[in-house]
């Protein structure tokens, strides 16, 4: 790769980074996602969406006109082959507070759901319950998930076609029991630009 290509690639990356930060900042403002002295539990799955969300939240934390804390949390569901050292090593390089929550939901899902059937519903309920409880345990006031606009639209269509209801994931959601607030800072971000 020559120097011109490297400059062009860097310029494209910087534009993308600015656009993502602007979209996240707008979503946070529009939905009042993060407030003064919030403790935001950033749920990191190990996928690119949650990594991007964490990076943007940490950058906004430095520039925001309000003070808030970010704590990274990964739920290790004990899926075979998941490299357990990757996320702790990454969080250590960022020098941020983090937790790895061990909960074998994988075995529960395999036991309850017949082979060939979708596991998404049960898996997400188990994951959500574990994360809600853990957020309370560490005093998190917000639970940030890495869902973006494509995820929100896909969920709406899945609910329409498989559940006969018009329902999507909202950008900000208070749990049924009122004890947790889930935010989706990537709400205005699309996967493919």
C-alpha cells in the first residue's frame, strides 16, 4: 500500500469515526440516554458493534459537558470455543473498570431448545436477566447495548412476521419492574454506509 492509499484510508476512517460519534451524541441527546453522574454498564459481547459502542462512549466521556462513568461488562455464556482471554486483555489495555460475568446459559439453552429450533428468544431472556441483576449489583444506572438501526428494524420485521405485532427495540427502555434502564447509543447508526 502506498502513501496516497494510506492517507485516503485514514481520511475515510476519520470521516466514519466523526459520523458515528455525531450519530451517537445525537441519540444520547434526543433520548436523554445519559445524565449527570450516571454509571453506564457497557455490555460487550466481543462483536464489532459493542466494541465500537465502547470506544465511542469512552471518547464522549472525555468531551461531554456532564460527568458519567463507563464500566465494561462481558457475559461469558460458556459457549464452546469462545476465547476467554481476549476481552480481559483488551479492557486492561484501555485501563477501564470491567467485569466478566460467568453464567452458563449455553447449557440451559441447549437443554431446553430442541435441535434445529431457534435459541434467540430464550438466550436473550437469560442474558437480559443476568445483566439486569448484575447492573443492580454494581450500581449501574444505565445498561448500554450495541444494537444499531439495522438491528432495530430487523427486530421489528421479525416481530411482524413471526409474532404478529408491530414492535421494535426502543432506543431507551425502562425494564418492566422499573429498576433498570437500557439504552442503545448506536440507534442512529447503520451497519453499512
